[in-house]
């Protein structure tokens, strides 16, 4: 990359950080427990809206993994989730009634909180329907992974978003609060993925899976991106550019090995497709707060009219992380 482009990216990162600083005014503090943070705590950052039914399992999952403190931005919920989070002893909560879209889909809000609180900490940024799976996660806590990353001088860790779905109708089995969503959405596509490279940010761009084949079959290039870099050893100079798909400085996007072999990576099990999905899709389409004029949610609502079943004869039932590694969806790299 030439000097001019490198300079432009530095300016862009500065703009994102200034923008995040300005957007802090849109955040209203609901519960601040940051004084309880320990120097080596692992952090989780999340924006959410009306996800009360998902939060009990989400919090338990990541607590058991070793997250020490949760940072939530609630975008004008009315289902009691704000109050629920405010009552949790390891959560700090902010409310934002402003436009999710104009905050770059929540990225500005989280960039600000990460700038202010996460410097020097490992920070995991996920949605309430995303569950990180990493090598040896069945026997080793997240701290073991971050310690290894520190020892290896690795500052960012990638995880492919893997859409999970049930066998049969999406609304056939009601989801209950506190339930493991993968008890219902237990299936995934083992193939059907395309990978390209974003030259500007040197990041990978992955598309495919059930959303591509069922909701974007006529325009697969419009299917949602599945590449994510959710786990970062944060520095106040960093900034997410687009969700957790890519960051600046762009060296943080080098989460793959260009010279042969594989770098360690994980998977985010994406439990979007539960019986709550239809109502959620309609609500979000009406709000119009999502990327590209909510084209993704338009596709969902239109296709849901036909009661689609995402399961197909190539679907795989989820077992564990080793299965995902065998299928080439994640890698333990040099971590043994």
C-alpha cells in the first residue's frame, strides 16, 4: 500500500474516533459498575434492542467462558431488557434512543466505550445471538486463549459467523428464556461459502450459507458478510470500521496466513433463526435502521411469507469445535 493510501486510512481512523467521541452524547448512563473492574478482566461489548428473552443464556454462556465485565448499549428497548441488564452485578449499561443507523449501526457507540474503558484489555464484541466457539473451548477458558495470543504477540482473533437453524419450520419450537438456542437451531451449512479479499482493508470477505441460498439466491453478492474479528486486545487508538467485520489500523485484519498454514480462528454460532425471527424481522424492517436501506430485512420478510425451511440434505448437525475444524470452518493453528 502506498504512502497516500496509508495516510488516508490514518485520517479515516482519526475521523471514526472523533465521531465516536461526539456520539457519546447520545448515551445515557443507566448502570455504571466500572469501578468493580479488575486490571486483567476480559470485557464483552454489545448493542441490543428488545432481546430480553435471549439475555439470560447469553450472559451465562459468556460468564462461564470467563468474561469479567459486560458493556451494553440498549437502543430504546421496551421489553424490560434494559431493566434486566441494569440489575446484573457484572454489567454496565447505557441507553441510546438516537438513530442506530446514524451511529453506524451502533459502531460509534461501542467505539466510544471501547476507547474509554477497554484500553489494555481483551475485548469481545458480539450480538446477543452470537456465541463464540474457539479451539479447546470445551476444556479451556477464554483466558487461556488470550494468554496464548498475548504470548504469540497476536492482537486480534477472527471468527466466521455460522448461521444455525432448526430442522423444519423456524417457528415450530418456541424458544424459552435461559434455554441454549442450539438445542433448537442445531444445524448449519458445512459448505456453500465464498471468500474474497478486501484490498483497501486487507480483510477477508466471506458470504454464503443458508441466508445466501434461501434469502439472496437471486443476488448472492448482497448476502450478509460472515467474516468477523470479534476479539481484540484493545488500544484506545483502534476503531471498528464496519460492525466487527474490519478494523483500523488495518494490520488487525491480518487474521489469516498468506504464506501457507493457518492462523488460529474460531466460529460465532449465529442463533438468529428461532421462532422469534419473524416478528423481529418485521419490527426491524419497519424501523428501517439497518444497512443498505434494510435490504437484508426486506429479503427476510418477503421470503418468510412462504414459510421457508432452511434445513437441506447437505445440512450438518452441530457437535463441537473439533467438527468445525475438520470441516475447515475454524482452526487451532499453532495453539496446542
